[in-house]
């Protein structure tokens, strides 16, 4: 067992989500959202580089030499899979490992609300899962893909950088492509996907205008497109997509989004109250007729109000989701106050453990 595997086994034994190896610093791991020292020994730059090159294939090594950073997936058979970023920094190199369960959890295991299950029954359009890094977007999307894989029949195509959860063929044929290995960019892979007869396309990250443009076009063509953005809030997500286009095209794209969008799920993870662990708080926007009308007219500032009044359609704001978690004794009032958008509603809870 090489040094990296030893560290990873130790991190997994502590239920860590991430392992941080930075030359010149102690080994650290993120456990239930908190970064803490796993081993006091400092990581030596030369040792870390040698150990990392042991687990990097030739393509990844060349990418690292060229760009001073690289992303790849690493697998310890029968243990876990990891998403890895390796980079150069002032004191040498560093590497961050994100643990990915060997099998996707189900929506039921994640405790997802009924509205998420209903979104999985859509056969066309666009579904977005958003949130900051480490908020569980990939886990939620993997559970949704697993639900579709088990209940529908069709072709699921995933485009990721790198491939995280691996899905076995169940009711659906599953094809998984990795950026940098099977295609140069997300946009190129998406262009190719339109000719590969997919029913569902998962886009690991919609990070640029071309990718977003092709994704919207695919959704308009009758494909179910699922993707992620690093945005905080459902309304901000719609705004980000529209404003990524030039001003003269925004009116047209608003119309396209108003008809193709199916829903936006924005999430964050909070530490659970009284026991180790984390729980997801979900903001949900469903594209009802009223929401579509607001998007078409560019009244995005009113989407928050639409979510507040759309409970019957499964919609909820982040603040209402946080309040429900507090009332159910899942999270502390202090934690909910820190993560709330409208803190005045949580003022009385700010000091509750």
C-alpha cells in the first residue's frame, strides 16, 4: 500500500469527506464539514510528488506538467472512489481528495422530498442542481440518475470532469464520458451527445457560455438535461444563465428557459444537531405557469415570492427549509441563523445550540 492509500484509509476511518495533502503542512481531513488535522507529520514535497505520480496515469502527468494542476479520478477497489485535484503551490505541491461512495445513494436514503422524485419523472427539459463546492450537488444528481436508471428505459449519457459516480446499466443504457480523456471540453462533448441518441444527459458543470447554450438547445430538442452550477439560490441560477448571454440575445433565451426549465434545486449541507453528521437544506423552484411567466418577462426578482407561495407545487425557499430543519430539531438555531438569507427571521434563534 503506497503512502496515499494509507492516508486515504485513515481519512475514511474518520468518516472524512475530503483529504488535504499540502507539502509543508500536516495531513488534514474534513470531517462533517470541519477541517481538522488527521496526522501531525508534515507532508514532504518530494515524497508527496513521488506518491502522487504513482497513482497518476501518463495523460494526467502530462497535463500536470503543462498546466501545473490536474483533475482525475482515483479508485481503491472495494473501498472507495475519489475525485482528485493536484496542484503546485509556493512550498511544492498539494492534492485534495474528495471521497465518492462506490454506489450512489437513493433519493430515499438521502431523505429527499417527494418533489425531487417527481422531477426524475420528467422526460425532457432542464433540471439544475446548484450550490457551493462541497454542498452535495454530485450526490443528489447521482441519486436522481440512479432513480431514472431504475425506473425508466432509455439512454443516459454523463459528461463529467472527472467521472465521479459510476453507474451500471439497469433499465437504462449508461454511457459515461470524461473531459480530457474522451472529449476536450464540455461543449464539444455536448455537441457530440446530440448525435448519440440520448434520453438523459448529465453535464457535470455548466461553466461557460457555449456549454450553457448547447445544454439549453438540447433541452429544447426534447432531451432531459441535468447539470450543476456554482450558484447560491434558485433565482440566482436562472439569472446567471440568462446573463451569461449577450444582451441582444437575452430576450430570446428568457423565452427558451421559460419553456424548457423544469426545476432548480439549490442546496447546502449543515451539521446535524446533537450527533455527528450533516443534513441537506434544499431550496426548490418548479417551473409552473406563473414562474415561466416571470422568467419570460424578466421579473427574476419576483421568483422568491413565487417560491414562497408555491408550496403546493413542492417549492420552498432556503429560509423555509432551514426553519423546518430547526423545528424538526435536525439543526441548531445558531447554524440556521448563520446560513439564512433573511437573518431577521432567525434572530431569536441565533444563540440556540
